[in-house]
């Protein structure tokens, strides 16, 4: 999916303050995410970045890009293709933005993307209960809950840095600093063996849930099951930064 050519922005009134949302270059978008996102990392394949401005200062960024593992997502919507699904893979906002800025920004970005890409069928995003939350902002933005699973793919290194299994397995031969310059496959013997990596680095697998949210666009129809939000409580997946939250029942 190529970078969009639209350049318009959008004013939103909220709590007597104004926010302005517009497409921005990737370089400042990545830098903002690295500074303000809880992970401290930008996603390498993020290709579209929107900035959220308050009084002329950028106070938020939303990053979109192709999903890392498209094969597992082609069954989410009917007649999906390799280029018809995009992932909202990073959101970073400062506390200076007024209330509801996140949901308003998400709504604008999705409308803009759907208009620019008529063949776009779905926006996917994942809520990480191990490090962040269970997706309150997605539910408020009209996303549908389509999957809940226990997340066993995050490793916290002794330094405190968190590494995702997908990051390792998408760059199997890349030298890694926590491995002393060796690659993932160097320490696993050429196998996809996350447990061996965790043991090698003296890391800790984070415990929690990952929730998948989908927003159909351009008249697309979901081809997967839609879960009621009550399923979050049933599976005891309501979390914030790895800590369980009380059920809303």
C-alpha cells in the first residue's frame, strides 16, 4: 500500500479546545512514537502517519501499515486481498490532549483512509493487556471484538526492554544486541524456538491477553466471529498494563 496523496487536515472541537489532525511524514511520526509510546518503539513497516495537533504543537500520532502476518487475517473480511487490510499498529498521545481526542482522531483517520483507498476493507488493531490495556479506546471507536487469546509472545529482557516474538521471527538472521551480536536463528539452531530465546537472554515471558479488534470499511462484511464485549470479562481478560481489572458485571 503506497503512501496516500491526500493532504487535508481536520479541525475537531473538544472541551472548548481545538485539535487538528493531518497526514505527516514518517520520520517525525516515528520519532514521536519512540518518545511517547509505552513500548518506546515504532513499527518498522508503518507507512502512514497522522499527527494530532493542539495549539500548533503535535501531541499525538497514529501509525498505520500492512499487518506483519497477513495470512492470518485474510479470513477476517469477505473477499480480502493482500492490500485490502491495514493495521493501526501504534497510537501515542500526550496527556495534554483533551478528553475523547483519541476516538475522534481514530474516526478521522479511518474515514480518510477509506476515502483514499476504495478497496480497503478493514482496519485491524490489537490491544495488548500485558503492557497497555484491553482496548477501551477501540470499543469507543466502533471497532468489533473478534478474538481474545492468551499472549505468550512477549519477553521482558533483564534490561526492562520488551521484545515480541514476531519481531524476532520476521528478522531471523539480524544481529541482536541482547544476544551479543548473534541472531535469533544462531541461538535456536535455525528453528522458530521462542522459549529457547527467552532462556538464552534470561528473560521473562509476560502474562496477559491480546485482543483483536476490527473496523470494517467501505461496506465490507466480516467473515469471522464477532464476540460480545462481555466475553472480555468471561475470559478474565480485562487488564491494564498487565494487572487484572475488576469485572464490569
